[in-house]
């Protein structure tokens, strides 16, 4: 059985095992589930013309220069699968809600945001939700943002909603590096948030913020005897990308496999 990357906070555990989430493609809403038999797709609203895409990552493509202990840990995952987020707006929302909060807190905040102001769908896996659309983001008051703990994020979400409506048709066809550069132009979306959103949407983790705390934490847990740079040391990112050199697939494989190991280990 392959391993599913469950870094996105929409994944919910099912009774009896497995995970499920709702996603929005260009033509419909899908319930995506994963269990011992693999990934299952069910269109629950709209048409099936555009299906969600699953990205496979093979740790055999990890750069040859990585520490042996890190390579061995990632090899243990085997080929993994991750759902590329088909809705760019959700990818932006998810990355924004991760600003200034820890990963577990961001997961709870995202779910509260979806249940409070998003859209709900009845699926074969129970009721699942989507994040509020750009139009829905403009509806809550400051107090309502505060009630779910998203007061800090209200300004950037509102700004992003307006710019998304005007630019989504173009943004959705950009590659990961170009999309990252475009999102940085949104007020209060910095390089970290832009890169995280672009990675989530495109499935290309060669642009992910490689000195992210999650990457550093899981790498150190996989290879605890390696002399990793201190948290305040700026050399981690260049070291990480340097192992891959110009090989974007190798960098993607190293980064996403490490994040997957973290999700799977927990």
C-alpha cells in the first residue's frame, strides 16, 4: 500500500481507517478518499469534466548527495501519493491561515473557517466542507473573523480575494516559480506563503520554502546523527537546494518525501 501525503488540513480521518476531503476543480466538487485500496474519486456536485490530479513521488529520485541516514528513512516510504490541490483559491487560503501559527493550530483554524463560512457537501464519506470562496470571504465581519481565531488573517484574505477574482484566469496557468512570483505581489503575502500556496496547487515542491520549520524538523528526526545547522543558521536552505543542484525533480522529491515522512510518522 502506498503512503498518502496528508499535509493539507482538509484531510479528515474516517471511521475504520482512511482519509477523505472535498476539493473543487474547474467544473465540479469532488469527494476524494484514500484507503488501503488507494485513491477514490466521487463527483458530488457539478460535472466530472475536470478530475483531481494525484502526484506520485519516488524517493529514488532524491539527490545522491543527501546524508545516508536521510536517504534510508525516505526510501522506507516507497512511492508516495499527494493530491495536487485543484483549487488555487483554497491553496492560497491554506497558506495564509498558516501565517504566524503552528501547524496544528493552523489545521484547527482552517477547519473552523471551512465549517463556519464555507460550503458543505453530503458525500459517501459523510459531510465534507470547502473553504469559503473569494466572495464568501468578504462577508464575515471583523468580529466573526475574531470568533474563529482568524482576526490576524482577515486583512490578507480580503485583499487576496479581490486580486484573485481579477487574476485567477491567468494565475491558474502559471508554472510554480511564476505563480510564486505573482502571489508575492498580493499585500501581506510574502515569499513563504506564496511558495507554499504554489506548491500545494501545482504539486511542484521544488519551489516549497525549503528552510521551513517542518522540513528542518522532520529531516532532523529522520537523520538525528547528522550535524544539521542550528535553527538560527541561514545555511540550511542553500544546503538543501545545493544537494539537488539544477535537478528540480530531485529537489521536489527530497522536499515532499521529507514532509510526507512527517505526516506519516505522526
